[in-house]
């Protein structure tokens, strides 16, 4: 009986420590400032591909994006890694399309999200963020230093 209580307490302690680690990591990511909630679909269908043939609502990962000089660092929310999953350099981002979530995407994304279809270094990428975050993101893209090629649809 005592052993069962000790095991239950140990399991609860490990679970709370894991949740605490998520909270500390998120705080450390947000500490420098310039962060926003940003879901990403890292491997969508090709932008030119018909929408009906692309899987809608699948593959979205909830994350946090952080501005860092001429790049946006994207972190998965449910990860213990202190490093960003993707680093999106401003000069390599090309905005192809802006659209509202469709079908199951409305359930997979945060309420009020706008989907931004992009190419990063020629590879397709979709980002979903709030309208306010989108305004800031597009302004950041357009504010590139002189001589950088920026394509904002």
C-alpha cells in the first residue's frame, strides 16, 4: 500500500515537472520579446497544386514565432528543445497567397487565424496567425534593408 502511494506521488511529481518545463521554456523563448503565436504546416502541397488535392487541416503544428534580426525563429509549443525547429530568413520568404482557414483547418487552428501560403527558399510553407500578428509579420517583411528582394502578395 505504501509502495503504491509512493509510486503515485512520483508519477505526479514527474508529470508536474514536465509541465513546469514547458512553462519555463515558453517564458525563456518569449523573454527577449517580439514573439507571436504561429501555427505552421511545414510540408503542405505545392502552392500551384489544386486546393482539392492538398490535404486541408492536416499537418498543422502549434508554435511560437520570434523575430530575431533578419529571421523569424519558429518553435514548436510541445517540445523541450531550446532551439527553433525552423529559421525563416527574411530574404528567402516569398508570400504567395493569403486566405481564410477552410474545412477542418478551422478546427485545427486558433480562432480568427489567417493562413499565409509562402515559399521559403523555394519550398512550400504555410503559416497561420492572428490578423494582428499577420500585420506585424508583413510589415517586418516589407521593412527589409535596401537591396534585399522581398515579395509580399
